[in-house]
């Protein structure tokens, strides 16, 4: 089945230790998104790629970076995680030609910062 | 600033009851989606509505898009414990990123 896959599902890191979260998709969608979601809140968009075109949200901290080496894969790098970065990180995709509209989410990676 | 307001924020009901969740805005949207998210999982798309006045049904769930495409409602008939989760509405205008409401946390007890 076509899907969005996130690895790992659970990630524990130490304060200040860089961490990378991975997302892959078999939907062949042009657009990939990274969201941060804290408990019982709506997902907050960090950035998205439209093909190779990177779009950063204005309030996304510089501590968060992303890479998209090809259509299928996208990575979220947190350079120096703080306690406030503990959250669920969601990857999502949508079809080309549609920056909004229907998005298909992965299961998320729960990040714990010690 | 586009804003999607969801209400209620929290809802706790007994199995078999009916409920309605609302999603309102002062902006006109080209499409609106409803997602359901279970604890520890990503949101799952339930429905997309695009036409003003549109009504879609998904088993016991009924979704309606307002005539002016500014608001939407989700009605659940005879709620079951399996309906428990976070319900998110999300919408966009053409060419803009999706914006999310703050969500409605539904708890259905047996």
C-alpha cells in the first residue's frame, strides 16, 4: 500500500545532542511537510518542500533544518535540541500542483529530550 | 490572518450519544478537510469538502460545508468508544498552505 513512513517511531536524545528524523513516501507526491505537534494541540507547520523548493515558515527556529535528497525521502535535523523541542514530529505529503488541500500523514516520531 | 476556530475544544460523552463539532472562519476556503488522530499516531484524513453546501457521509459521520465555504460541521451519530480521538479541521485557499484548527478532543466512554 502507498504510504508515508517515519523512522524511528520513538527517539530519545540528550539536551544539545543533534538528532535526525526520517520520512519516506511511496505516494510519489511532490510536496512533503514537517510538522511539530505538542500534546492535545494542532500540528504546527515547520517547513515544506515543493519538489526541491524549500519553504520555511517565518517562526520556525534556526535550530530546525531539513533535507530532501530525492522525491521519496525527507529529513528533519534538530541541531541542538532543547527541552522545549520534545514533541511529536509529523511528516506529511500532498500531490503536486497543490500546496494545500489533502495531506497524508505518517505515524509520527515522538521525540524525548533528556 | 486566516483563522479556523473549532468548538468545543473538549467533549466527553457516553456511548450512544450524538455530537456535533464545529469549524468556523471569517475566510472563504477552496477546500476543507477533517482529520481524526488517535493518541501516538498521525492524523488520518476522513473527508474533503469543496463545494458550498456539500454534505458527505461516512458511516455514522456526517460532514457539512457551509454555503459560503467559511465553516463546516462534523456530526457523529450514536458515538462509540472507537470514535475517541482528536478531530482536526483544516482548510486552505488556493495556493496557500493548509491551516489547522486547534482540534476537538473527543472521549466516548462505554
